[in-house]
C-alpha cells in the first residue's frame, strides 16, 4: 500500500489526519506532499488550520486534512 493509499484510507476511516498522526501511525514524514499528490489525483481535500496550546502553554498551529464533503 502506498503512502497516499494509507492516508486516504485513514481519512475515510477516521475522518481526518494531521502530520503527527501520519508520522506516528504510518511513519509518513511529508504529509503535505502526499496531500498534494492526492489533490492532483482528483481527491477533494479540505484543510483546517487548528490552533492549540502545547504542553508549555505556547500557541501552536497545525493542519488537519479531511476529504471534502464527508
């Protein structure tokens, strides 16, 4: 199974994926590049930018990707 297939399956099963999830679950380090590949293949991907506090109280922002319309 390719990295793109793993990411697509994850989004279909769990609704969305972040770079941390991709790294921990599938050892995929360049999620944004694979998302670009999926978009080029015609998959409608939606990106939400999430802002949260880390364990040190600092504000961090990261992307959460999902399939549009699902």
